[in-house]
C-alpha cells in the first residue's frame, strides 16, 4: 500500500521551519506496511496545493496532508480542499466545543478561533484532542486524503490515535520487515566492497540500503511481501549471513539511539553515570537526559568550558593543563576521574577538544577531540581527528563518547 | 526567479533521515532572490526520479537535486540523469584526482570509489572540495538542473562556493527582502486579531506569515519586486507601523537564535555566564556552546539531575529540598546562586522541573518547570506550566530561561 505526504506552508520552502513531520510519518506508516513513495512541500497557494493534491491522488491510495490549518489568514488548506473535493465549509458544534475546551483558561475565544470550527461538509471530521485544528478525512474513488495540523505534537497525536488505526482498518497492507545493523570501523565504499557478493545474491523481496552517520554506517535490510512469516524468515536468513561476514564490527542490530542503549545497560547493571564535558558543552548530558527515566542512572555533569572549572570542580591539575594542554589524553583522564568523584558515580565520560571554527594549532588542529570513558577503575580513551565543522565535530564526539562507554561497560 | 528542490533517497521516505538540506537551501536561495516553490522527495528509483525531474523542469527555471551520488549500488541519480538528458557517463581524470585527494590517507581506493570519477558527458562538472561525489550542472532550454551530494556538509559547501554564485551570474533575480519579528505574550489567534486591519491594508508586494515556536511567535514580512530600494522602503514603512502596534511585545527584529543574541549581549557587556540545570539536563549549555566563540563568556555548568548534586555542588539546602521540593522557586534561586558562586560568573540561569512523561503530582503536574535567571545580585524567576511532552517541555524551558536572562541583563 502506497502513500504520499504533502506538507503545506511557505515557512517550509523559505527554510524557516525544517519539516520533521514527514520523517516521523514515514517511520510510523512503514511499521504498519504503508510505504511512503513521495513527499511534496508546497506553498500556501490554492493552485499549487490543488495541483499537488491531484497528482498525489493519481499516484497513491493514501494522501496525507499537513499544515495550513491555523486560525490566521495565510492558512488556506481547508478552503482549498473543499474546492478540490467539491464541497463547502460548515459550522460544527462538536469541533467548536473542542476548540473551547482546548483554549479554556489559556486565551479568550475570538472570531479567528471560532473559524476553526468551520469544517468541510462532505468529509469525516476527526477531533484533535491536543489542539484547536480538526482533522478532515476525505474519500474519493476508494482513495483517502487526510488533512492534519502541521504542529508536530498535534500531528503525531492524531496520527497515532486516529489516522493510522483507521488506515489499517480500511486498507489491506503488505508485511514490511526492517532490520537495521549499526556497523563501525568501515568507510562506506570499503564496506560495500566487502558485502558485494552477498548483496548481489539477495532474494528479490529484500533490499539493502546504506545510511552513513558521523562515525558509523547503518545498514538497513528491508523485506516486503504478502506473507509476514515468509518475509521474516527471509530477513532472518540473510541477517545471519551478514552477521557471519561482519562479526564484531556490528555494533547493534537495532536502530536504537545509543543513549537509549546506554540507559538500558546501566539500569540492568545498576550503575550510575555522570559526564565531564568541555567541547561537547552539555550535548552528551542533553542526549542522556532526553531519555525518559534517565534520572534512575544519570546523576549529573560538570560542563567545564573554562580551564579554571576543570581544575576547581574536576580536580584537573594545573601541571597537566600547562604541560599537556586542555586538549590531551591526560586531561580527559583527570576529567573523567573528577566527574566520578565529584558526582559519586560508577561510570563517566569526558571530552575535551577544539570544536572550531577557530582555536586550532599545527599540533592540535580544529577537530581534535580527546575522549575518555570510565567504569569504576577502568578507563579507556580515544582521539578523534578530522574537522567536519563545529556542529558535526561535537555530534561525533558525543557519539564516540557514548560508544566508548558502552564498549567498556558491556 | 523560481527553483524547485528534489531530494533523492529511500532513507528520506522511510524516515530514517530527516531532510534538513531543503530548509538550508531555501534560506540561502531566498537571500539572493531565488524563491523555492516546491520540494519533492522521491525514492531511489529511476522512473520516479525522472517523473519528478521532468515535472520540476516544466515548472521552474532552476532545479536542484540532492542525494543518490554515493559509491554504493543503491545510489542511481547519476545514471538516471544521464538517461533524462540523453547523455552517458564518461571517466573524468580531474574528478578521479579529486577522489584520490579526498580519500588520501583515510581509506584505500577501490572500484566503488573509482566509479565516483564517472561523470555525465554532456554537463559542466564542478569539483567537490570536501567529498568524493562531484557536482553535475546540466542546461536545457535555458533552464538549469544541478545534481549535488546529499551529505549536508558537502551540499552546503558546494552550494555556497559554487552553485549559488553561478546561479546569480546566469539568472536575473527579483529583490526579496525579509524582516522577521519575534513576538512574545500572544497566542496566535489573539495576535492575528490585533494585526488584522494592518495586515488587510498591506501593499500587494508584501506578505505576512505567522511562525509559532514554543512560547513565541515569529512574524515574517516578505517584500518582493524588481527594484530593491523600493521593496526595502515598503518593508521599512510597514515595519514601523507594526512596531507602533506591538511596542514592547516585539522581542527582536531579527530572526536570530536567542543563544546568539545572548552571546552578543554578554560580550558587549563583558559578562560571564554559567548554568545550573536539572530538567533541561544540559540543553541550555549545549545551545550556548553551539555558538562559535562562546568560550569568551561561557565558563561552564553544573547539571544537577540528582538532588545530592544540587546540595553538594550547588549548595542548595537540604531544608529547601525537603520543605519546598526540588521543583520550587526557592530551589531554583539557590541553584542559580550556587552556579554563580561555584563557577564564578556574573550571570547564570537555573531550571528544575518535571519533564515527564511520569513523575508528576497533583500539586506539581508533569510540565511544571521553575526557572531562575541571575545577573549579579538581581534574580528573577518564572514558572512554566502546561505539559507538551518531554522534548517540548525541555525546549520551552530552555527558551524561557534564555529569554528571562536576556530581559534581565538588557
């Protein structure tokens, strides 16, 4: 079963907002066997919206539209879809009650909010529990178009609770099975060469994709077919072959963020964690705490951007800083020990580097990062090199620190 | 001058990668008067790529294609474009030299890397200084299609250094002037009502858009026309009217991230900053340090997720924690003071709250966050309420903490 996504809004085209909705929708639809074959972003213009809708309705059985449902003048999706489907807007008492409920105690009702209770006459209206814009479900020639709000939290709620269950009930879908392998130690081309003969011999129902990430490559094996158990058997057989080829270089067989894997590991072993961050500036801590329930194992961090914070709060010696410099193996070892001591944890990670764009020297160019991970009395370190820009240098250092810790504790 | 963007790759449709390239391209192209009117993401399939390319070439004068240029089997953009433009792949010595240079000392050259030196015969080949995939510039009937790598750092480099300058040289573009106002204290519908009569009277060359963000609304006024000074005059006149209507509620007239504004303010006043973070878990520090040069004013943070870290490193009293709880005005005041003292800074922000999804109580439901900002002896606090999910609660708290600090220091 194929779907297309249409995202509406000038802000997407001018780049003031990054479309994160489509990726989320692609993931969730895939899980239930609906494959997104195209995503189209268009401006808030009736003719362009209609052209895009018409083309998508011709190609796919399911068209999911987000955005353009706000109370303001620049939002025209509702009227435009009425035009396309040959219907008109009517006042809905039920939607009006929902708008009132959502706004209750926050802002006074005005004419613009009231306009959100106007809905297309010839469609199924689905209430939006978490926002004031309702969802419209149109059907035509056995195909479905659903118009949803573009606010991510509202879209994800209505998709999960209403739209996906209804799509599953209406359409019979193929079984899709994904398995993702996170592979370390390979550049993309070298890995591809190593896997070439295996890949060439894959059965027709399977497809392999390479998804490089900073410092890692994810390999995604996708199987699809009418019979789930057959597809699963096929994916299992080929996965076993892949494991035999790559062995220890496979870091994980799940496409789970490393911060979640670390959390599970620490909980299982009943260990606590802290971080001492210089160049990553809190990014590692922010990733760890993005996981719900992280307070069970994460106690805190010392972000030591200034050298005096490294000495005073982490106990890095002045001598080390003077002789070896802040970006050195010795400094990150003292930092990681300092974090475990000050924050009383079983494990810790530490980073110190030159994120850039300036601050590099001949000996320590921009992009140089020293990383340490500690598990009780065991400490291991690594040096990250190659400058890929400030943001990427920090992201890679965060990835590497968490990977190093996982390896050590596991 | 209109452009369309086509992003190619199964990983975009299945949602394993979020397309951030298009938003970046939209912003940069807009600055030079090229308006992106559509973004289309398609799978790695020749027929779908050709259909999308053909449709875009009919609608726009400029078509920018990203992705599908890697060395592996699933990448087919180059061959497919050859088919569309009726040309073939030939070996380029110059591109081969570049591939060798880019890979030098990192990985050994193999047949797959060598295939990256195959380029379309009938196009202008532009070297990619930072990666092994070259850029192809096709022309047909006065229109241009440029195929670029999808890796963000490679795409941004070739766009900035090569593609945008060449597009500007080839096409005469309209003048586009944007002004963005960050407005606080208003729900979208209330703001829209307040601005309605002004908005209705805007001249035809101007357009207004509402861009809500957690806790804020950005208003974007866009003018376009052939004569830059006329468009600018028009934008200035209407901006002055808008300022008169909204006064103090306009937080900023630039679409600059708050962490950059804070950095400029602190540098100007020669002040230093630290953070004490509980529920934001390092997110504020990570945002501050995402700004190049932040080491000039940012000294560090104490992330105090566990209560004992609050008492031991920040000096929050046991009594306060017991009587008022960790999520209280008293606690964040002691935290912010503790950060200034421990990290020896002039300013600080502190957060403590219940990010969720669990941990809430009747009195302090999920979403409750206390925030404090301090500037020397002055301290101000605020309470954030309403649960919008863990991620959004943290993002809003970070925004609010930085806004509170800015207001205090300014």
